[in-house]
C-alpha cells in the first residue's frame, strides 16, 4: 500500500445531558475542525465527503442523517451514514480515501442517550424477535450474563472490575469533556445499587449526550493542512456470532481476530511493549479486563491482574483510557469515534492534563452489539 | 449559539416513537415452535458440515452457510452456563423484577440459549447447576411456552 | 395495519405464525435554542419568527442553527407575521399509523406550504380538506389560527391551522 | 477527477423473488437467499469473501442494529464488515461503500447485501418518522406526497394535465409489461391505461398504480478487485464511477427553484466520464422511480432533456424494452420496492443487462454502458456507471 492517510483535526463536545438538538451537537464539533484546518465544504476545495455515524433508534428518526445534513456539508455534497459505532465510520472513511474516491473526509458521530426515556428500550430491539426479545433481554442483561461467565471462568472479582471504574473516574477528572467524573472508591462501586448481578449502577456508563468529529486526509493534502499529523497505521474489525450462547462469553474471539489483523497491518508484534496508550470502549466495568485480554495486552484471564498491578493506569506500562473512557460517560455511537479522537490528541501531544508523555503509537477501539458482537480496532501513529 | 442561549430557550417536549411490528416465524421456526406448543419438545438443528447442534435452531449455519434441516430432539434438561438477577423494571419485561435470566446448554446441544430461571433462590444459583424446563399449561407457539427453567 | 395482517394470518391459518411487537418508545425531544425560541414565541406571544441567513438571505421557519448552503451560523431573527399566501397544499387520504402517537392518523387532512408576509415559508395544517375548495385557495391569503393562550404548550399544536382570510 | 486506486468489478449478482409477503422466511433467511444466489452466480463459497457490507432501514422492521442478528444469514461471522444505511439510497450507498472498500486495497472480495421485509413494519409510518418530530412529522404521510408535483402541475392547463395523466398511465403500463418479463419482480400483472387512470386516489394527483408497492426481498452483490474478478468470471461488470449527491433536510417550498440533486449528480458523473450525450453514450438506465410522476420528471433531470422531450420519448415508446433508450427494463421501483434492497437492485439489474444475462427482460440492443440511480432521504441521489469494457 502506497497511500497514507492522516487525522488532521479532531473535536468533541462535552459529554453531559442537554437540550441541544442532534444537528447542533454535531455542528459544535464540525465548526471546530473546520476552523482549525481552514477547510470548507466548497466543491473540490476542501472536504470531499462526509461519513457520519448515527442510529435511527437513538435519534428516533428514520434516516437519522437527514437531520444533520445541513451541518456536515450535505448541500449537494457526498455523505454516507454508518449505522454502528463511530469507530466503524473512521474505518470506512479511511478506506474511502485509500480507494481514491475522496481525499479529505469529515467523520462525525453523535448520540443523545437522554432523548429516549430509557436506553434499555432501544437495546431490547437489538435482539431477535423470536427467541430473545420476548424474554425481555437488553444490552444490560446480556452484559451481566457475559460478566458472570467471564468472572466465573477466570476468577475475576467485582473488586477488580470496580478498579476500572475508579480509574476511569480518576482519569476523567483530567478531561475537560467529561462532566460525570467523581471521587469514588472501589467500595462505592461495590455498594452501588445492583441492577443486573454482577453489574451494579456504577459499573455502567452514565447517560450522556455528545458528538465527535474528525477530519481524515491523504498524505499530500494532509501535510498542507498541519504539521502535527496522526497516521492511520492499521485497521480491522470482526463480527462474532449473534446468539449469546453460541460462543463462550468468557472470551472475545472477534476482538482477538480484529486486533491481530490491525497489528499485522501496523507491524506490531508485541502490543504491550509497542503501544503507548489505548482508548477502549468499555460500557461496563468488566469489559476493561476482558477487552484488554482480547487486545493481547495480557493473557486470557489475566485482565484483572493487569488492573491490580496498575499496568493500565496513568504512568503504567500501557495507560488505558486516560480520558476516563466510556465508563465516565460517552454515549453509544459517539464512543468509538471519541476513542479515536482521544488517541489523536495523545499522539499530537495535545491531551493536556491527561497526556501520556511521549506517546507515539496508540490504539483506539470501538464495539457494537450486546456482548461485543463487532469489534473495530485502529492503530494510530505519529 | 452560546450556552447561555441554550439555557434560556432550550427545553424538551415529551413525545414518542410508536410503530407496530409483526415478525413472521417462517416455515423453519414454525416447526420448532409448533413442536414446542403441541408436544413440549425442544428441537435443535445439526450442521452436518460443522457437526454442531444449534439451539436456538436456525435454518442456516452462520459459520459455513450450509442449509440446515437435520432436526435433533434435545433434552428438557441442561446445564447453566451463566445467570443474572435483574432488579430494574422495563415495560417489555415478561415479569416484575427480580427476574432471573440464564444461559442454558441443553443436553444434546452444542450451544447455550437464553431463558428465564424460576423456582430458585437467587443465592443458590451457580454456574454448572442442572436445570430443567417447566412448560406452561396453555402454550401459544412462543418462546414463553417454556415458563422457565428450574433447578433439578 | 396490524389488523390487516391479522386477517391475513387467519386466512393462512393454521400455518402462519407471527410475533407481534409494538414499539412504544417514550422520548423527550430536545428543542435546542433555535426551535425552543421559535416555539416559545408562538406560545407566549402568538408570533411566528423565522431565521435569515446573512449570506444568501434565505429565511427558514422553523429555524435551523446553520444554513445548509452557506454553512454559516444563523443569527438574524425575522418576524414573519401570521398571515401569508398559500403556495401549495396536500390532502392525505391514506390511513396509516402515526409514529408520533401509535394511533391511526385521522384522515383526510390537508397541509399547506404558506409564504408568510415576512418572507419565510412555513408548513402547517389547513382548516379545509375538500380538494375542490382548496384549489380555489391556492394563491390566496391565509392566516394562522392559534390555540387559546392558556392551552398553548410550546409545541406544534399551538397553531391550530391556517385558514382563508375572508375578504 | 477521481483516480480509483484499482479497478473493481461486479462478479456476482443475487436477488430473491420479491413479494408483498414472505411469511415463510425470517429476515435472516431472506438475506441468506440473496447472499446464496450471489455466491452461486459468482461460483464462490462464503469462505472466499473477505468483508460483508450490510444495510436496511432499522425502523422498517424495528430491529436495532440488525446486522448482529443477520450474521447467520449474510456470512459475516469472523469476517470484517460494516453497516451503511441511508434511507432509500441504502442499496446504492452499499455498492458505493463496497466499491470503495475493494478499491482501497484492504479487501479483495466483498459481499454487500441490502434487504427489507416491508411486511413486518409500517412503511408509511416508518417513512413519516424521517421528518422533524417537532414540526413536519405531524404533517408528513410517508412517501405519499402530492406537494412536490403540485408546483409543476399548478402551472398547467386542464388540457395539459389530462395529457400528462394519460402519459403517466401509458408509462405505468409499459413498466408493468417489463415487470411481467422479470421473474423476480413483485407486481407482475398486465395493466391497461384504464386500470391506472381509475385506480384509487392516494394524495392528489397520485393514484395507487402510480406508486411503488411495499415489497419484501433482498439483493446481494459480490465485488472483486481487478485481479480476482478476472479469475472469478469471464463477464465482469466494471464499476467505472459513482457519485453521491445529498441535500440538507428539506423544508418544502424553500429548496424549490434550485438545481435538483438528480441533475447535479448526473452533471458531475458526465463531466468526470466525458459523457456529452447521455442518450447516445449510455445504453440503458435503471432509475429509482418511486412513482411514475417522478419517473417522468427525473428523466429530464438525469438525461438533460429539453422540456417536453420526456413526454415525447414515452409516447413514442423510446424508453420501452425494445426502444432506443430503455429505462427500467426490470419494471423499476413501481413494480418492486424492498426499500433497503431497491437501490442495489438498480445496480444489479443494470449489471445483468451489461452481462447480457437478464433473460426475458434482456434489452435486445447491445449494452456496453449502463447507468443506475438511487433515490432517498431528503431528495438524495446516487448514480453508478457500469461498463463492459475495463476502465483504464
């Protein structure tokens, strides 16, 4: 592959609950990345195309991207919508540039979790209508079943998972986009209201609204925009089986597979050593140890130990979620793209108080589906 | 518009998204659900290529895309692979909380399937415990024709 | 629609089985500052405002944050007045489930595209549903009829409909 | 000017028989039928596929992220994949995305599948859901709208209007004749001008037979890189170019008077591919025509016709199957409309015409270049240009 693609600008909104409309949220980000790069939507002179991530259920709107057309340059412009996690949109935008069809692509993702009265109402519709949906399953139930299976298989404790929550809140305090970070302890997590055992209230990401945008550009054009480039080094994704009992939920084979392919593309042999910082989508606390296993930061079943030993904390060998991550609030859909944006900030050295010093290679991860049925892994480098 | 404008003017209007859906079972699923309704039989399906017996049964093997039609009668007994006690309430749930869900691997199947657990003390639940299906008296060709699984 | 499907199932009975799952998702629609101001002005002052793009001059009601073609943030609020000219209309006869309520929407109903005196174009219901009558309305003056102030809630229905201005 | 990283060809085409109801299968099986047909057409096994691209409209069947469930039908298990949904254009956007994915060099053989099981949801309610919930959603009645024609019709005399209604009916009869020859089409019945003229009024001036049906069906395509394509088939259909033109959310009455996305999109495609006379340089056109009024209207927009030329072309039968510029030899969207698959069916049917494999509805004249359009969202347009000759 000859062509190289870089991230030239990123922007995020605050992650909070508010009364902004979807397009207004997205525009807050679009305005920032356009200002920063000096690009416009004028045909042939700036942004060639937009890839947006949103979902008809979350927006309660058929063809949810019609609502944001005016702010992403859809006025006689090209726009495509990825109806999955935002990391998938970054992945697709990257391929769109490699294809030669576009040189500069705007990527956005948005979601307002505060719009539906309950998030579970939406995720319940994610199950097949014959065998699972009538039983009242939703993402939270599925996550609890996975958490139990995982913790049982490898002897991971709730206390270990709670450490991921505490770490997220601690890191989140350094992130100006986070509004829900608190001083909490492992005991606070363990004593919070049990919703679906073994998952209690603080094990779950809080309700927030938010959007994220970034601009991807091919090498030559990217270099004209900024000197501080973040390159796409390796990308892949992978689907897993759908039914919860089709696989052993204690493992995440599709993540293993997606990560392997992305590492191969980026020329990474030892992720723990070679990757300096990771932002991963952990909607529930048990997912931090589980996903870090899948990503090969440690062996199977060793994710808890990784947290115990502080390998993934700030200053550790591979800080995971210096931004606080999804556990301190980052909505569905936006979550994956925000992970990419955070890694870009880290590699640009613009992450402020949450900066991992000297970060040169970073990993961003996004996931869709009740128990990680689809994982997307992106390796970025300076 | 600034944050001030947001705080001054913006609010929310209660509404809903309401649409009706109807999902046909299809000939394949119809076989499973009518056997369940009429004979209290739980059928799995075997993939001749992957040599796996699937529960829930499915007309196509997701791994090799083979058409599946080799029905296998499964036991109404199985092993619990995972479980959770749900303490929150949503309109789509089949019962008031606490609701216990489990993933159950029926004897004769290679995959687990999700269902409810009943007649069990939440404290006594453990992975690996043996459970058995309890059928409803009045069955309507629905997954809820199995009332729940109870410990043996 | 579901009733129609039920008849279909009966006809195909006993072979055709189906699972019916109605979606009833309560939501809190955010207005944002633009729609919020637009609706509050109707609620409190019975006044329709639009927003004008400072570059292309296009006036939009209900307002948007950004002009889609010029891509600049909109700032200039324009009073549009409560009367205007009916440009086109549409009469709906087909029954269907209203996704806003889950109930069947009452038909026939008519809505129009109205160019308000202040320059903007707005869509709303019309008080008349007879096509022959409405064909006479086209190009004529129409005015907004508001709900009584005490009944206004800050939503679409604060304007009841537009009706012909009697000459 | 677009310089594609590498050439991409359609090497497999699959579709289901489209019907109002398919209670005999679930969504997964429906998707699988098309996937299976495409694999068979390409003589490939699912193991040969590197990446799966999935699309439909979530609120038509009420499944949140249905690609998770459909893994069992589309074969994405342990493969890469993505899900693209853009309303009516979904099928077209899927082909664009899949073309980009293969052209990128990251994946060699890709499968895309679009489907809709319209019988499981409510089309009109579902489409109404695309409007602003705080305003236009209270008025919108799905795709059943008369306002868009009203402007054009407003300027007409009663006499002209009567002629137009007659031409609309004639066009519908012509498309029905095509659909009868397409075994996969949904509405396969001979119609007469009287049938159309006397059908039920939906939204003035739109009548029942002017409008597309609600279908259940799926379509799948397999795309491959140049190297692989030439090994897989001796009849690759090359995707020479595609253009997507969107427009912001419509406010009826505001955007009228500006250039249509159809014209804008076509202009861009023609400029990029040196097409100066579309009627001569393109052999057939598969148009996404949700109703015959738009079909007539958009002919002018897409093909840069002179005023009245569209009517004349239809009256003279030039767009019929045997005509010199056949449009919708498949019967078009007014005959078949499983929304998430509809736009992909346009590309699929155009590809079959280029291959010469359309069977009974194969155009008698030679087809070297075909164009396919997608329509959706707030008047969005996608155009695909397919060729028999490998692009340089």
